[in-house]
């Protein structure tokens, strides 16, 4: 847990995602009508305009699409950890489904453990789950 | 029907730019607007249209009560921060062309010289909407969000920090010629750029715009009325706004091709309604909250092909006086002032008037763009 870090608001649209991470699953919205995945969560499918969807479990595997290494000035919670990494991961199931996360050395690791000079675009990664507050479990990533 | 050449920017005004200016944001707004009206030779009582940013703290009614306007019959705001500027002016031009008002003012006033005034520093404990899917992981500031796109751009197209230095050094040279610029007295070499501290790798301090207290305003009226006014008019030849499919504001990571931002949609309508194309643009003011927005915008507005924006900046292409496209000739957001891109608009007007401190000889056409990476807008100005 990163004390003082901002947490996502759990909304009507996003609740299924956060229920998934709490259960140790990466779940992405899948349209019940046309079957397309979409992220971030939203009420309407942009491909067929259906309002019905299911939360589909993903394999949790993906590749690093890009990454940054933030330095201060930052919010105090993150300034203490800087420099750390933030990555964007594209999922194996659909490379246009991309999630922001962090690369860790191990599932219990910190966001500043990995030497940033070793991170490469295209690296395969696997999702892990870390509690981030009373009711939120964040997906982060380790090398696959 | 288009609004091509039907309206003009006839007055421009600005306050000083600085880290800590006296007076409230409302005072700064009123000072810049009054200066623009004086420049045009139009009395405040004639103002009947008001355009502003949705992020502007000074609402129309308050500004109107200070200026002493008459009846205001058109007012409107444009959202999305740095993407709004040209949209504010373009929407005012549409309102004038449609007869909803006769003399419109448009402005931006900000006090963000102080660290505590930075919007990202006010991130809530619970994030909803903008940043909901990024800030909890430490992708907190606009610079982090754009750095993510930059790293990918470098990976796909071989862009390097040398290209970004081309941008930063060019704009600093222009600022060094502009007494109003915050960086007027501060030269910067390529070595200075390379030695600067990181903010969000791969972006360093000098890839970022300035933090500025200041206000900028302009006056828009019909091309007919413009003929009799004090200043040579800058005709609004073209105008565009754009949101492209599946765009997400700032963290545009979720569409097929995240490196194609809203500029691509804006560009389509801008050129569709214009008599000229990118090759006919003599001077450009391109929104530069961050240096990589320059190559991305050059591509979006058709100055080069996809992936060629970084190389476009080579050989002094952006530099006054001899570059193929002198860009941000007052120093831009990175070296003149960061007034949410509105200072780029008045510099675009100065180039048409012939009064820039880095004046492009014989400039007859001038492109101004607002922020790429968010829902955006652009103006194409020309001499009558």
C-alpha cells in the first residue's frame, strides 16, 4: 500500500472491474451483443450501441506498450518513492485494450524496485494484485 | 456555407507575464481585455459577445460588470483546457458570422506561477473521470501522461531527445528576441537541454512549458467592420475543432493508434474549408505544453507524414528567420509564457500585422493550434 496515494472512485460503470481485482481476476467489459472488449468501462458499446455487457476474465498476460519514470515534483505519496516506473500494458486478448500499471520485481514488490534501465517496450508481463486501500485492489505487473 | 474570411481578429491585449503578478485573476482578465479593445479602438460598451475557456475562473457576467459592456447577446465556453483556445476564438467568429453578436471578446487569465496552483497537485483522494485509470498508479501529472506517448513515439519512429531539443532550443531563441517573454534574458543551449533534470523520463525540465501568471485577450468582429478599425485585421480564414474516435483526454492510450490525437480530426475540417493547404502556411504557432506535441501536431496538421514529425524539426526547420516553418515565434508556452495557449493566438495575429519580434518577412498566412492530446482546435489567419 502507498499511504496517501489517490485511489479510483468505484462507480456504477467500474464496479465490476474492482470486484474482479478483489477476487484476484482481471475482468474487462465484453459486449453481450457484438462480443467486443472495451476499456475503460462505460455504459454503451461504441461498436454496436448495446447497453448489455458481461465482465469477462482475462488471462492477465500482456506486453509493455510504453513506460515512464516520474521524478519530483510529485504528490507527496509518490515523491517519496521517486524515481519509480509507470507502464502501459496491452493485453494478449486484444492489444488495443491497454491498462496503466506498475512493473514490480515480485507480487509483493514496490513500484520503485525495478531498475528502470532494464525495462523494455514489448516485454511480456503477468498481472498481480495488490490491496491499495480498504476496498480497492489494484492490478500491477511482474515480468512473465 | 462556411465562415471563411467573414470575421477578423481586430484587437489583441495582454498583461505582463510572470511568476507572481499582483492583482486577482479577474483583474488580470479585465486588464488584458481592455488592452485588446483599446488596440482595436472599440469601446467596452460595444461588446456584445463573450467567449472563454470552461476552465476560466472569471465568469462572463463578472467580466461584463467590470468592463461595462452593453447587452451581451452571445456567450459560450469551450472545454478541455489547453485544447480550447482556438475554439473560443473560432466559436466567437461563428457567432459574429451568424449575427448573434457584433463585437466579441475572447480571453484567458490565470495565476499559476505558484506551485500550489498546479491543477494536478489538487488530485482528490478518490479519482473519478480524468485520471481514474492512471493516477492511482502514480501517473499523476500531465507531463507523465504525455511522456508515456512520447516513449512509444520514440520506439515506433526513432525519435530522440535530439529532436525534442530542436524544439526547445528554437523556441528559446525566439523568446530571447521577445522582451515580453519570461525567458527573454535566459539563453539555452543544446547542452543545457541535455543536462537538465528529469521530470518524467523521457521528458526533462526543458520539455515542459512555463508556469505563468498572466492574461491574454482578443477582439473579434466582422470583416466589414474590421476595414474601418485602428489595426490591420487578421482575417479568420479557417477554423476547426476536433475529437477523433475513441479519444481519451490526456491518457489517450485506449484507441487503435494512440499517437493519432484529436489534431487529426481538427485538421480535416480546417483544411476542408480553407483555400490553402499546409504548404501555404508561412508561420505557425503550435501548442507546446510539452515539446513532443510539436512533432505530433506537425503530423496531425499535415506538414509531414505520420512518423516524420521528429525529423521535420531538423536543420533549424522551426527557427526564425530561415526555417522552413518558423514556429512559436514569440517563444511559445515553453519560453514566452504558458497562458493555456492563448498567447499563441495573439502572436499569430502579430505575424499577420507584421509586428512580431521575430517577424517572418511577408507572412500572409498564419496557423495557430491548441493542445494536441486533448479535444482541440485550430485557427488559420491571413492578411486581407
